[in-house]
């Protein structure tokens, strides 16, 4: 499945627009990760635990979106947008959502 943030696939024409597809991942932030991330930020380091969670949540959201597109018969998703939000009291949950347009591109 080709996934792109651009509105078209370079070098291929879009034969059909199949609809908007989305994927969402909501991850709980572990209290120990919060603690260590805070300590790293205080001393000027990177919060690698959060970075890993962000990557994992992004991958899950994109995979869900791709599966939705595939179920519609798409071979690509164009115009993809990723959004990141914190949820819950104190922002202890992380939500990543991916959305785009499922399309059927010409095959080579």
C-alpha cells in the first residue's frame, strides 16, 4: 500500500477515489516513563521513551488506515495527515490519528 501526504501519486494517474479512511491509536503513558522523561528533560536530554511511543502510535494509526483503504479495494492513500493529541487528566494518554483518501491508481 502506497501512502503519501501529496494529493496525487507521482507518475501514476488516479483511476478512482474510494473515500476517506482513518486510523487511530491511543496509548497510555506509563508513570515510570513519565518520571524518566521528566528527568531527561530537566537535564537537557531527549525523552526517548516518549519518542518510541510516538513512533509506535504513528505506525499503528497508519497501519489501521492502510487496512481500511485495502478493504475498499484501494492500492494507495493520498493526502495523508497525521494528528497528535494528549488525552485524559494531565495528558496521560496519547492519541495519534491518520486520515487520507483511499484511491485506486493505475497499475504498471
